[in-house]
């Protein structure tokens, strides 16, 4: 099978950056011998990739100069309390911004709670409460803490290849498997929905090109996390994302996050199974997670998602329902 651009996702980007150099040096040489095929191809696509990221950064900067659109005061308060895990990440921060904007009570579990202030500003505690916690540590996940949480969106992750983000053993095995399992075990059985962001390719981690991405197990461990969620008895929806585009906007603030757009790629493709090979805007994934919370027939389902050029559903619940409905096999 030919290598697809998806094989060189942001997972791989971090593998190619200087930051990851130190961690790569500490890898067994046998593993380091395998990626050159990846690096050669990645080098050839890197200039356009970097340009794309620069463009996104420029767009965001431009948007920063405009006044923010904050709808939360106009929205009626929601009865939901949504716990976002991974809320400082690319998808997670967009989820949190959208929840705040819709007046939906949010709880964040963050390894470093100061990131919440940086990203979302000082918020009323009733709207946004931040808890310190690392999903790898069951002791950080006291079930008593989660009483009252009605919905969970989990968008934790780490790089697929060794990087600084693995420091302290924060590897795919620990985050995508141990972390997801620990979280599920700590959640109340009364939960209305658990939405897990996963990845396309998880069922094919032994096949090319996915096996390259899975060199350090990321897809295998994501699948193990998925399976645990599936068998947990919790009402779940799993969203398998294609290669993520747009963002992460990690050095920006809430107003900028609220102004982030998917550019031209607003049209959404949702399927079931593990067939899609493409890209998806982080904004689209974030919106899909939020919409899935309220779609009854999405309970117990696994979806895959891409976004392409064209008009999309935006944040219209009816349009999202139609998209999910069309994809739902049974
Ligand atoms: N990149 C792609 O192309 C791609 C494709 C398909 C699926 N995915 C998956 O999509 C999801 C969202 O991706 P993304 O790019 O938004 O992710 P991201 O920017 O890497 O964010 C990951 C989030 O997980 C948190 N986290 C990491 N380790 C943790 C731990 N031990 N305990 C608690 N939180 C932890 C991070 O918090 P800190 O701030 O503390 O680090 C961060 O908030 C991830 O599961 C990713 O693997 C990615």
C-alpha cells in the first residue's frame, strides 16, 4: 500500500523536530534504524506542512485583533456538567472554549492547572472548575471528585514517536491505555455519555502504512483504550479522527480559540468502521464530540471522521444529527 499523507501526521511531526532529539537519542538503535523511510518522505512534505502551519498561525493572529464573540451570557444554562480530560490539548482546548461559549458547566482535569488560566482566563468556578490530575495515577482520579459529572469528553494523547512529551514516562501505553482505563474505572456509573477521541487506523496497526505510525504502539494502545471503554458498561461514543489539522492554538487565549475556524475544510465526513484515510480539522473533531453528547443513537457507537473543503454543519445540532444518522449502521 502506498504511504498516505496521513502517515505523517502531527504525531510524526514531533518526531522530526529538534525538541524530540534528546528522547530519540535515548531510543534503542534498532528502533532508530526504522524511521529513515519515514523521515525521507517527511522531509519532502515538510516545507508545505510548515507553510500550512505558518498560515494557520497568521490567520489566528489576524483574528486576535478582532473583538471576541462571546455567546455564553445569551445561552440558557445547561443541565450538563462536562468533564474534559486533555483540555489543554489541541482538540481539548477547542472543546472547552465551545462549552464555555454555550454556557455549559465544565470541569477540567489537567496535569498543570495553570494552563487553564493561560488558555481560558479566570472563569467563574461554577462555569469552569479545574482539577489537578494525571490520568496515569489512579490516586489522582478519586471517584468522589467526579460525582455530579454528567458527561465526559476525553481527548488525551501524546506523540506517537519519542519526544519531550514522553518525559516522565508519558508514553502512548501510559496515556492511551493506562490513562483511559484509569479514568473509566473512576467515573460514576450514572454518567450520561463518555466520548473518547481516538484515531483512524487503530484496527489496522499491523498493516502498512499504519504499522509505521504504530512503531511505538500508539494505535495498538488506543485500540486497547477503546476496547476498555466499549466493555466498561458506560454509555460511550468513540470518535476516530483522521490526521488532525488546524491548531493546536496552545499559545493563544479564549477569545482567539473562539475565533478559530476550519478555513475551507468545513464539510464533514462521518463513517463507521476504520476505512477513512484523510484529515480532519481539530475544530470539527471538537464539535463532533460536543454534538455526540446529545445524540441518543450515537450511544455505544464508534465513528470515524474527516473534514474536507465545502460547507459544513457548523454547530447546528440538526445537521450533526443527520451526519451521525447517515453514518450509523444499526
Ligand atoms: N495528531 C493527529 O494527527 C491525530 C490523529 C488522530 C487522532 N489523534 C488523537 O486525537 C486526540 C487529540 O489530539 P490533540 O492533537 O488535540 O492532542 P494534544 O494536543 O497532544 O493534547 C493532548 C492532551 O492530553 C493531555 N495529557 C497528556 N498526557 C496526560 C496525562 N498523563 N494525564 C492527563 N492528561 C494528559 C495533554 O495535557 P498536558 O498539557 O498536560 O500535556 C493535552 O491536554 C489525541 O488522543 C490524539 O492522539 C491525533
